[in-house]
C-alpha cells in the first residue's frame, strides 16, 4: 500500500473509531469499547502476519 492510500484508509478508519466511541454512553463504556477494539486489531494483525509468513503448501505437522 502506498503512503497516500494507507493514510486515506487509516483516516477513514479513525472517523469510524471516533463515531464508535462517541456512541457510547459514558466513560466506562468508551473504555470497554477501546479495550475490545485494541484486542480485535491485535488479533487481526496476528492473523494477517501469520498468513504472510506461511510457506507455500502450508506448514508441516511440526509447525515448520
């Protein structure tokens, strides 16, 4: 992804993040949404990173 494309994508994502947080009722709800969002982003990142390092033909039974 080029810098300009990434910036646009992250910018659009940030608008949605602000909307998500503003839709919460109080501080505690915003905090819970933040923790949930961070966990989901970390999980998605781990999945994609694993996909990018998976060798052709996938892993053998021993994870090599």
